[in-house]
């Protein structure tokens, strides 16, 4: 109990005073009512509450965290940050601090946290220590930013081809202002603004001036690579500031030395069919500096890496004998000393979700503590956070976990932790191990039965899905609506089978945990030879339990803020089935865990606005409901001269994409465009079906014989792009991932053909549920949700064409709804002003010829 041993600081004794609450106890009425309510409920019990304060030290929010005396204090500390106040009642009305009160107050006081004792009707307060919000922060000097980015600044002097951009300087000043005044800033920076430099420079200045970490989160590896390989090295070279930036990767990217050692020892016990790959990885673990996947020159098979990767539930932390050399911990130590932490959105949300669970936003979680966040590619945060705060429970995942205990494929050698334990037990000459050996046999039988039950349950789910959807497609998604949950079929088939599964799984988990206990006592008498096996068994047991809980929740809980659906993929070798849940809305989650927790939050992207306003982004992320924070939204248009660099063509004498004959009408136009542009084109689709159909037709055209046709799916994205850039006359047929995050400047890309407006599939469960939610409140979900989503993606597609001020090219939109439907203008108004040809295909092609051949 660290508080009781803590040195009492005499200064705090001196500050003990007794006043009437009305004079010096700044608390908002709602927070005061909350406190009074808690005290009334507590009666004669002591409570501890946390008061969160605003910039004027007024308590704006109360959270009761502990009911009891000072010995409950450790429950409090995780929830605190500088400036907060701990409020503790003495029901007797005697507000003299007890010795434990003083110790606790002293500990908290040193961290800027106040400690107040109150009576039960909150009419008197004793300030044992007062809170403070830390030293004055050193604001960023915006003149310095201007000179760094100025035409005669260090970047201009050191970077060949550097162009001074006013919008970049303005954006950097906006970012600096957000740091200086603890704001939330939403910034759309058009292509070419130079947004990464515009946020990196103030971030570095703030981090160094104030010794505070800045977290920079991106959605794609491409952007991380740009930051780490281009922008940050340049700034290190040219700025007169020493700083440290570190890429932080997720835990599962690192090899666990303890596991590698255990696998190496266990290899001597039996034959392992994966011996070669395992040995390669074990040898590599002895020479690699960083121990992460990106340091390997091959991609290990998933099932092998699973056996070696770091996982939170199999990590011994300080008790681990590899603690000092652990790759993960070395990386985390490096991160703790960095000024800038570069992460991806998934890691950011993993960290936020852990902080939310621990109610700890001030201390180490997955990442070291930070209070300033830059979220680049912020148009993804609704999707990424939805995914992160959702859950996927698959048949494959559960069976894979169970097979980590014991698995035997036909006549091949068995493997798994129970086999290893059994072999080790055989070597112990002690009769007491015999019953434990027998338990292993029984556990193997039970595990096999549970695998069968799992397969039966998911088969039942697949059958149910097939019966309801009744179509021939290989990928089906069935949303679980109230109607389905109330149906007799659901009750008599899927739910019935689930109950059977949950009962058996419960018995299995209990037996596994009893076995763990017995093995633990054998371990203690046998030089701890089962240490690593025990950790593995405990982790497996915990994960099976989590799977069972999520299946139970899926089947029997009805949370109105959740969307549930079944995903069924049919393959020749069998079905892949999963149960999925996702939050219906993420606005309150983001508000609570992100917007209300951090000092500075900058969200930026080239595509946040729709029709030149931020309403959609603010609404979807919940920023529009954030109170008591200054929120700034700024749009910095691209500096490029789109009117002369781009021509947009919209042919109208073709059917809309909703008609069956659409592919046959657009094929000759695409062929003609490619002839005019001599390839050099991206053709962006929204479905693989249409992509494959048109690719198979266009590749056979003799008039395009000299042009290389590349198709997404034939090779990985990286190789396709490399080939596309190298062969400057090639054409790339792409779907989803080529609409954004692809940077091809120069003559390799001079035309972008948008085959249809990128509306999402309307039957996607999560989108369907969100649309229904909007409709329920009497609003138009198509205009408020469907169209803006498509506009953001459309803007991303448009953004592929012009990457610098010498690029030029055409955007051809083959979906005439953009001109003929009432919502079409929202798409066009969201683009920068360009020369636009709307008319017959011949008119569009004629103008294209003039544009390319002039
Ligand atoms: S500290 Fe954890 S992750 Fe690192 S080697 Fe030990 S068990 Fe593995």
C-alpha cells in the first residue's frame, strides 16, 4: 500500500483549511448534485469520488470510484490526472484528516491532484491539498514556424524543388494554435498542401518545448513510410532541434523470446512437422536486433508465428527471465523516450480501448502516456473504430485455439501443449503424476468433442443463414434483426444448439482449470519445468472462455446500440462462418474516450468535407456534441491549378450503372479513352465482378495491344504499383484499395476513369442498421449518410490524378447519375473547380483528344 509508506509533505499540512463550500469550493451544480446523490446513497459509508476540473479549476464532473475507507485508495489512482480532485467524506462531520488521509493527500498532491474532505451534506470542506495544473506550458512561436517554412527557410535551402505554399504555413499555424490552446482541430488539407510538414513542425516544437509526447496516427503504411523515411529525416537534418521519433507496432508483430526458448527445448521432445520453419525463426531470434516481423525476409505461416509471437495473456512481464532482452519491451522502452510516437489507427484504438477499460488516461497502457494526438487520414476513424470496438467470433478462430491444446491430423504426429505436458510427465518418476496423465486423456476427448460441437453449432448457423438469404452467392451476410431473434426457427435451431455448446464449453473450461491447478502443484515440485506450458494452458482457457461469452452474448443478449450479423463464406473446402457485432454508433465512444480525454486533438485528411462543409464528419464522429472544448474546422484548398491541369468528362448517352447493359456500353468508351491517353490510366471500380468482366474484354482489344494491362488481385498491391510506375503506358484495373493511399505522380498516370459512383453496398448490415437509425429520427439517411460516404471516397479517387503542379490529366466519370440525379451536384461541388465536359460520348472524347494532343 504505497500511500501508507509515503513521506508526509509538511507543506500540505500548512495548506489544510476549513471553509464553507460556497466560498472556495468551485463545483458545477450538476456535479454537486451527483456528489450529494452518491453521499445520500452511501449513508454512513465513506466514499471516494474524483472531481474532474476545467481550466478554471471548477469541478465539472464527478465519478464515484470507491466505497470504503483509505485502504480502498489504490482503486482511485488509475483514474486520475493532474488538476483532478479526490473528494472524500467523513460522515461524522469531523473533517480532520486521519493519518491515512494525510498520506494519501500527500501522494496525490505531489502529482497535482487535490484532496478534499467533506461532510455528508457538502456544507463544509477541508482542503487537505489543492490541485494544480502543472507548470506553465511553453507555447509554440508561430513566427518560427513561418521562418522554417518560408521561401528562405531551412527547408527551402535544403530541399530541392521546394515550393513555398501559403496554405501550408497557415495550416501549421492552425496546428500550433491548437497545441497552444488545447483545441480540437479538424483540418482538410487538399492534395499538395504539404500537410505532414504542417503538423510535424509544430508537433516537434511542442514536444521539445514542453517535454510532452505527441502521438501521430495514420491509417496506411504508405503514410507511415512517408513520415519515417522522408519527412522526419529531412526535418532532423534541417531543423535546429534534436528530437526522437519512433514507430510503435502492435505486440503481435514481435517474437517472444520466452516462447522461442520453450519451443526450442520442446523440439527435443518430439518430431515437429514444422521443424524447418520453427528452427529458422528460432535462429533468427538470436541474431535479429528488433525481433519484429518486418525484420524477417519471409512471411512466416500464421500457425507458426502464433506459436512464437508476443501476446498479452502469455507474457510474464517483470517475472520473465528474458525481460531485459525482450524485443517488445525494448521497443516499448524506446517509445517511452521518444518525442513523437508514430502508430496506426488500429494501435491507437487498441490503446484507447485499454485505457477505457482501466479508466486510465494518464499512465502507461499499450502506449506510453500522451496528451496530444494528430490523426492523419482521419476520414477513416468511424470505420476503424467501428471495427475495433466490434467483435468477430469465428468457427476457425475457436477451433484454432482449442487445437493449441492438442491436435492430430489423421495419422500424422500429434502436437499441442497437452502432448508436451504428457511427454514431460512421462519422465517424472512419481506415482502422483499418474492421475494427471489420465486427466490429459480425458481432456483430449473433451476437447475433441468441443471441436465437434463448435463445428455443429457453426454449421447450424450457416444452414440458418442459407435458408433465410436463399441466393447462390458465395459470400452472405445476415443481419440479426428483432424479427429473426423472435422467430421459432432461430430459437429451435441456432439457439438450442448454442445452449448445448455453452454448457459443454463451461464444463470443459472448469476441467481445464482444475487440470491447470494440479499441474501447477507438480510444477512446483519439479524445478518449474511446466512454467511455459502452464502459461499457455491458462491463456487458452481464458480465450476459450472469451469465445464462449461472446457466443452467449450474440445469441442471448439484445443490445440496442449494437448491430449483429452472421458472415458466411462458402469455399470448396468448406464454410467460413463468423458471428459479428459492431457498435451502431461510435460518436459517444469517441467523445468519451478520445475527445474528452486529450489536450490537443488534430484530425486531418485531404477528404473530410462534403459539399465544402464538415457537418458529416462532425456528426458521424460525435464532435458536434462535444461540449466545453474549443473546436476549429478549417479547409485549406489544394494549391494546384486544377482548371488548367484537369479536364473532367461525363458522357451522358450511356445507360446508368444500375442497368444490365451498362458494362457493354462503357467498354468501347474505356477502350477509346485508353487509346487517346495511351494507357497511363487507373480504372476504378466498386466491384470485382465488373472489374473482371471489363478487364477480360479490354485486354483482348488489338488497338490496345502495346499497352500493359494490370489487374488488382493478380499480384500484391505493392508489386502492381511498382510495375505501373515503371511501365509508363500501363493501365491498372483496381477496386477498393486503389481509390486512395496511392501516389503516382508524373506521366505514368494521366487519366482516372471512375466507372461508377462509389456507394457502399446497401445491404451491408452495419450500414443498413445505421441508415435505419437515422430514418427512425425522421431524417433522410441517403442524403445524410449514404451520399457523404460515397462523396468522400469519390474525392479520394479524384485525388489520385494530380500529385504535383506539373501533373495534368483527365477524370472520366461513367456514371451519369452524377449529372442526372438530384444528389449529383453534391459530388461535383465537393471537387475543386475544373474544366468539365458534360455531353455525348463523342463530345467528351473529342475534348479529350484536344486536351491530350494540344
Ligand atoms: S517479457 Fe513477455 S513478451 Fe517478452 S520475452 Fe518475456 S514473456 Fe515474451
